[in-house]
């Protein structure tokens, strides 16, 4: 679904970049703060915010707690809800790549970035204070969840799903489907969404509620 390594687009050049986005600036600031923690340094070998980002962003959501995974999907759902339709619609059939995430994150103001700052902090603490790995949902469970999502969706979402399944390429419909799927996950209790997040992030299962 998403490579977490790409979520830090711009962090590599953050110390030198004077035109960086609010997203990059605030996330990098948090990495710098965390890199000063002695426990973080011992667990990651990081010497500054940049090396900490490089270490953390190669970790996998299967190592995150259910609450941490819930915060991740909630941040993504909120960000996509405010994204332009062309940017949002491309998430339906293709993984969220560097260019797409940059387009999603660039318009965020400081309020919109705050949840992401906490998401990245969660990634750090998952390494520093590892917990037992949570379960990973099965593909059958994910498909059954999508059936429930459609059954509970609004008429507008169901109509968009129908048009997309028939081959419709309208950005509005595709974006509606993407947003509905993300909100479905984001509104689940953490113990329910966590296993789905591990499945979607750590496998080749596509995030396509219209499949």
C-alpha cells in the first residue's frame, strides 16, 4: 500500500533546505528532539535527526502497536480528505509513491502536520520499546470488511463504487472511493484496524475498495 520510507520525502535535505514545507520542517524538528534522548540513541544508533529518520523509516508497521497503527491511518485519512481529487484518485490503483505523498503533505498547515509528528514519534518508540507483534489480518478478512463497508456506505459512495467498477475513470469517483476506504479504517477501533494495517502495509494487497 505505502512504503514508509517515502513518507519522509524531503527529510534527507531538511537541514539545508530553506524552502522546505511545514510538514518537513515540523517532522524533522521532532526527529531532532527525539535523537537527543539517550534511550533512542542506544536503540537506534542515531546521532542526529537525519540519521534517526533514516533508521526509523525502514521499519515496518507490523512492529507497531494497534494504537500506533490507528494513529497512522487516521493521519492519512485526514490528509487525504483535504487533498485535491487528482492526487487522491491516484491512490486507488497505485501505491502511494514519493511524488504523491509530497503532493499530499505540501498543503498541510501546522495543525494538519501535528498528527503526522506523533505518527513518526510512534515509529521511533516502536524501535526503542518494542512490543509483541500484533496479528496480521487475512485477505479474506479484508475482503469481508470491504463488503461491510459498502453495505454501510452512503448512496453517494455506493454509486461511486459502482461507476469505478464499471471502468469509470472520473477523478471525483475514484477519490470518493479512496476517502471512503480510508475513513472506514480510520473509524475502526484500534484493535480492529491494526491487523488490517499490517496486512496492507506489509504485503502486496492493494488498497482498492472497488476491487
